């Protein structure tokens, strides 16, 4: 048989095996072949029974050794042939893997804290590479299990380093790259200085603090400068000059610094500086006169005075205001001003100090009121004349009348109607119904005839709805007398009422005697024309207030009596400025007011009586009104701008007491309603009027002229916020 050697393909390992091939034996009954080999020719120390094949691989050969091979054939009976031709094979010496540290290159230089990227390339030469290890000297830095073989060595501090890579292959053998020497050197960082503000600087709130910084880059790329208060970023500057303005800084102590951002986001901070912002006291001003709540009688002169504490500032002037209206200016202390000819109304007075370069400081408002002179009321008007002025001569007699008032007030005097023949001394008296004399005085300065009047030295306070007796003493008769005057009715001039005969006993009372005595006798319900002078109490139940608006001519009044309100007023509610009596209460935001007009005298076709909503207490205020003209028609009026014209709408006819009026405010919309039942309401007008949040709801009475009064009564008055 012929043995043929087949060359093996290199495996990268040592050539420790060889494959041999041969031609099959020409004989029959061949069972298999045996392979003999050794390191000496024809001396074979190893035998392999390879089976009935024509090739075989012999393993575990030693690298660099010469081997001698021969084969034999074995037949089925076990007979073995002689050796084949001997084949000589030299097992080559194996080539190890190679490894190169491709990065970093020897001599590379870095800046701490450095990141050094290590990379290695391996030539396996047929071996199995299990990992690559990266070293700094003998210190293992890291490993890579598979190509590409990379490792990142981070945060490397300054120093000189010998870096290498080691390939681990096959069963743990290793091969090492050539070392690369690299250097990490300290390069100066950028530096930053906060030039402004200086440490310890003080400011006045609200402060503007100008920040400025200088940066030395030291070869780095500065991307921005950040300005901080503590850990709070205030602002940034992208390029030199590096500045920032911190505005409206309140009082406090602040730690300011600047930080330079450079290269890939590294930062370096300046030394912090401490600054202080303090509150400097502003000037203060107090309105020392008038005092809040003060009241005056129109036309009033109101003295205003203010005291200013400068607190180191320069006071240039003091201004005195009524609301937003400048009343006067005083350039130097003492700061005082007299406001003259002040009409009736409620006023919000303030003083304002102007200081330094025009800044202002105002005091708290002081509220004062100015009212028309308190109205006085009698049972009979000055124009009333008795039917029988002179009833003839008679003995000396005390003549009187029983009366009551709906409201509390004061009796300031007595009146009586005098006939020409009613001469002598006349004494006026006020009594309780029990006969107690409450006040007395002698008439003086009498005229020949007509109404005579005296004033008590001290007014006498009377209670509401309580009966009193007013009288005078006539020494020789000739008094006025109208028999049966009180027989079926009294006299009603709210709040005063002369009683109907039979109410609290008889009315028209007398008592004969040479001097004054309590009159407790009656005759034919006679009216002896005795009257009182009554001054209503000014107090109204909170929150109600009353005032004459504008130039009314005659002072008005308003007072309650149980569920009834009596309001007396002059003037006109029309044009661009109003004049009327206003019974009101403040109202904030939306709401409504409604009332029944139970008695309205027809004083003039220009008279107006009803409910009203006003923005202010000034004559030209915006308003909406719903009520009646005394002639007998419902009327809606409004003024949509200050001192603008009045717009009126007249609707259906009506007659008190079957008259109800209602106003509703919803935002800037004001709705007027009328009713004859108080339950079924008809919308009359809808107006858009812009008013402030805080306004006034109330009742309005205007007689239609400045020389007459209208006294109207209201019931079922309701204000809903």
C-alpha cells in the first residue's frame, strides 16, 4: 500500500497534529489499518488502530519535532501486512498572538482631571483571545472581553503613566504590548473675580444692584458667566463684559457670587461678597385736623392741618385733598389750609406730602360730614290762618293743643296765632299729659297780629309717639278759635300730629285762671291755634344716613317711624347737576332697593320721589332713579357719566299708596322696575352705567324747586346686598 501525507491548514496554534492519507490495499477481506509513528526512523513508539479508512489524524505532536509514520493493513482473519513506505513529518514551531496599544500614543499629554481613552488591536495568529487587559504599570485598569478592545480611564490626576495592553489567549497564555508613556499635567484653570458690588456694600430698598465680573481664561473657552445670590441664579452673561442688573431688591442680607462656565461645562466660582439692603424710613404724614367723624353746618369752613415727619427726606409741599380733588397746597410748615363754603355732604379728606424728586406719602383718610342747618317743624305752616281770628273778649285763660311726634326730638319753642286785640303778656308752656310743666317762657318782641313764636332757654327732649300739651296764656281773651276743628280729624304734618278729638281724650284744651295752669278742659273740639317748634333728632338707625345733595335752597330732613320713612326735600333731580334730599346707605358691588311710595304731595310737576342708586354724593354723580312724578306717572331717570345730561322715561299712570319702585344693580347694568302691587314687577328701563364698587342706595325726594319742600312717606323699604 502507498501512504500519502496530506498537509494540514495552519490553525494558529502549534502544529500538534497531522493528517495522513493512503491508497487502500489491493487485497480482499481488509478489516482495517494501523498507524505506527515515532521520533526515530523505523522505530515506532506509538500505534493507532484507525479502522477501515484511508486517512487518519494524529494529534498531540510536539512542536518542532520530526516524526516518522508507517501504516499496515489488517484482514478479517487478523493477519497484518508489513509496514508501508515511511513518511517523515516535521511539526512546525507555533506563532504566538501579537498585541499593539494603538491609543494613547507614547508621549501624549493630558490635563487633569483627565480622561484617557485606551484602545488595543490584537492579531490572534490562530489562537483564541479570551480578553485584553489594560495596565498602568503593574496596576490593572480594566478589561475588554471582545473586539474592539477599548477602555476609558477617567479622572486621572497629574502624573506620568506607563500604559500597556495584555492579550490573554487559549488556556491563559498572555502577550503584552509595548508600553506607551503619557503625562497628565496641571494646566491653570480659569479665574473669576466679582468686581461689583464690593463686599459690605449697603443699599436702600427697593434696590438696583449692578453685578460685574472679570474672567481670566488661561487658555480655556469661557462659555458664559452666571451671577448668583446664594444658590439662586440671578442671570447670565454670554460674553464680556460680564454684567447683570438685579432690580427691585427688597430688604435683606445677600451673598453674591459669579461663576464662569468653561470648556465642556466645567465651572469656577468667584469669592462671595455680602451686601445689605435696608428699608429707609419714608416720610410720614398725619392729618391732625379735622378729626374723623367731625360734623359741620353748611356752608362750612373746615380747617385742615397736617404734621409731617421727614425722616431725612426733603419735603417740597403738602397737598390737601377731598377724595381725588385737590383742595389746596402748602409749601412749608406749618401745613394748614382752610376749605371755605363747604356744602352739605360727606367728605373723605387726606393730606399728601411731596418729597425728594416728586415721591409722595399720603395719610389715612378722615371722613367728615357737613349738613344743612337742622330743620325745624311745626304743626301748621306759617301761611295758615284761623277761620276765626278773634273770638272776642274773655277772662284770662290757658289755651292748648294735644300733639305727638313720630320720632324723638326736641321742642324748642311755642307758637300761637295772635289777633290784634289779644294784648297783654303771653306765656308759653309745654306739659306732659299728667300735667307736669316741662318748660315755660314769656313771648317777647310780638308783632301786632299773626303767628308769634318764643324759644325755650333749654330745648325739651320728647319721646316718639308720646302725647304732650302745648299752651299759651291769654290775659284778656280775643284768642283765635275754630270750633269742631278736631271733631273728626287731626292735623298731620309728619313727624308732628295734632290729635283728633277722642284720641288720648279731647283736643282743644283750656283752663281759666289769672296765671298759667295745666289746660285739661275741652269745648267743641276747638282749635285755639297753638303750635310747637320741633327739631328732629339727627340720629338715624345704622347704616342709614341723610344729606342734602346740591343746591336745594331749603334744608331737608329724613326720619323713620316704625316701618314708615318720612323724607322732606327741596330742589330738582334733573339736568347735569342734582339737588334733592337723600336718605342713603353705602352698598358694595351688586344689590337692589325697593320701596312703596305711600304718600307723595303734588308740590310741582318737576318734583321727583322714589328710589335711587348713585356712585357719589356729588351733584353731578352717575345715577339711576325709579319713582314717580307727583302728577301721577311712573318715571325712570339716569345719568351715565359724571355731570352728563339726564335721560328720562315716563311710563304708565299711578297713584299712591299703590306705587312701588325698584332698582337692581348687576355689574354695570342697572334695571328699573315699577309695580302697583309690590309683587308683580314690570321692567321699565335697562341702563349700562359704569360705577365704582362702593356706591350708595337710598330714597330721593325733590320738591321741584328751591323755595318749597316736599314731604313724602315710604313704607316697605328693603335693601338687598
